[in-house]
């Protein structure tokens, strides 16, 4: 009857009495699932009130930690038999909501793990607004990865918890290598470990998917700040100009003001420092020391006194150029040849082997539209299975077995609008558009650029795409 009495007290709003009874009766009911559920729901009510107070900004992060941690520790001591139960799921959900500011989150997450979720918690769902949300398991896993990466360089963090959290991140990336959030956290981890090139490589595909969001540009600015300050300034500026809400760039503006001041752009720096101050004053936040130093500078005071605060110029073009340059440094390029151009669909098809290739849209890669079939190029991708993100001309003169210059005897039979070139190796098909310049019933010594491909019927062969300048194209004798 203990579980019934505890639940009855809880429903009557007598939470303190319900909790007192649960604690008193627990030693005699450690394996009674019904009792443990009743006990857990009392703890859930307590935790939910704290989380709601935190979300409504009625509870500071410090106060949250002081009050939530004892409640959640008590839950972990009694709730092992409740894994995959709804009470377990709801406490996981609450923990995820406050994971950024709750100091004991990784400790709780280590106890919870990432495997003991119900089948329902492992699938995405649609909320009341019709928006599809990631599963509870995925959201909780991401929270672990985020906090482990964020605390990796913190000497006060528990190294065993960090090691476990980074292991979760590694496994999650293996399971879903294209997840933008996981790659973002891995990029931050590389930055913390001083691995700037790896950090950029991880961040580049995220930037492509979220090129209109402030947060990836802010991280790119951090990565570049030490070695490439000029480009860091572009990133911070672009982040500030993309931000939809001031809280997105509250810290970025401080970095931006510092970089602008170092570049001698004091009036622009003063505006950024002023905006950073306004945000903190409006929300009652503490002014960090680095911002206080900027506000105390002579250049800031002079700019304010003379009403010289200055806006920043738009840097979108510079940011796009920077991203393109980073692509070429971080992407893996595959050699190929322009096989044909589909004018109706406005794309060029680049063959990379006899049975594989890429369709590159002209609206995304406009310069490709002017390149004829047979042009050798290289296509860049962030991952082996990822989409094409860039292209560049190839320095190669041929692609053996795929695109070569072949010499032989061209024969065009009577009443045929196509022809064949007989070479020492293989026959080369000459399509009508090229064959019509040759007279029927004659043979010609020619040299052509040909591409070897497998057609829709599964037959592999060479097809001429152009004739080379050194091919004589003169008749040798009449057939």
C-alpha cells in the first residue's frame, strides 16, 4: 500500500509528506517497481519545479545546481530498476533541458548512459506545432557530447567523465558522421586541443548547411583568431550581422571589439563594446573583465563623447570568399571529366569512373556551363559520400581508362549518321553531331579525345567528344 499512499499524497499536492514516506519506506521496497515509480514521480515533481524556475529566469545556474543536484542524486540511487520506464525518460528530459548550466549534468548522464531508452524515446516525434523533433535519445546524446567537448580543457572537470563523454562523441560520429551538431562539438574539441586545421575541417560542412546562422561563423572566428586575425575579424563581423537575437552574439561582440581596436578601427570597436554593454545591462548580467577594460579605454570614451560610434560594413562577399577558400583546403578532390551537358536541366555531368560521377547544377557552379565535354576537372567533397561542394580545373592531361586521346581510322558507312573509329585497342563511337562532317563511304586517319562510359543498357565503350588539332582528318582511300 505504500506506493498507493505516496501517489495519493502527491496528487493532493502534499509533496513533502509523500517524499518523507517514500524515503522511510524505501529500505523495505528496493525491488518493488510500483513503489519505486511512486517515489520517482515525487522526485520528478520536485525537479520539474526547479527546471521551470530556471527556464523562467527565477533561478540562477548556481542556485539550480545547489537544489537540483541533491534531488537527481537521490533519483539515481533508487531508479536503476526503472530504466526504460516513463519516469526514467522524464527525468532524462529534464536533465537535458538544463544541461548547459547544470554542473553535475555529466555525472548524471554517466549514470543514465545512452542505451537504456524505451523504443518510443528512440524515435523522432512531431510536436503540437507540427514540427518534427529529434528523439529524446539523440537530444540527450548530443547534450553529453556538447558538454564533454566544452569541458575538455577545464582542469577542474572530472577527467574520467570527460573521457567517457568524448567516447560517446566518437561513437555518435561513427553512427552519424554527417550530424551537424556532432561535427560542431568535435570542431570545438579540436580548437580546445590546439588543432586548428582539424577544427576547420570539421566545421566546414556545418558552415555550408548553416551559412546564414551566426554560431558557426563565431566558432570559425575563434579558430582563426590566433593565426589568421584578419580572417577572424571577417568571421566575427559576419556573425554579428547574421544574428537574429542579441544573445547569439553577446560574447562575439567583445571579441569583435578587441579585433577592431587592434586594427585601429576604434569607432567601430566602440559601437560593438557599447552593444555588448547594453545587452548585459538590460538583462542584469555581470560585465566581464575584458569588456570592462574595453569600456575604460581612451578610444572608447572619446568615441562616445564625440558621438562617433560607427557601424560595420557588410562583409558577406568576403565571408563567402573565405568559405570557398577554406573548402579548397579541407575538401577531398576526385578527378573526373565533363561527360555531357544537359541544357534542359542546366547541369554538367562529371564522370569519375566508367559507371559513377556527379551532376553539377549550373546555378550552383555557373562557370561549368561554359566548359565543353572532355574538360578534365576535380570535384571536391567534405566526406566520401557527401555532395559536391566545389570544383576546379585539373592539371591532369588524361585519365587512363576513362578519358584519353586515341588515334585510328574513322569509318562512316553509307546512310548512317554516326561513325566508328577503329584503333589498335578498341572501337570508338562517334555520335552524329561529330560524324556529320565526314563524308559517307570514306575512311579518315583521325585523332580524338574519347570518354569510356557504361551506357544505360550496361554496355561499356569509348565515345568521341572532340577531334584533336593534330588529327589529319583526311581520307586515306574510298571504302
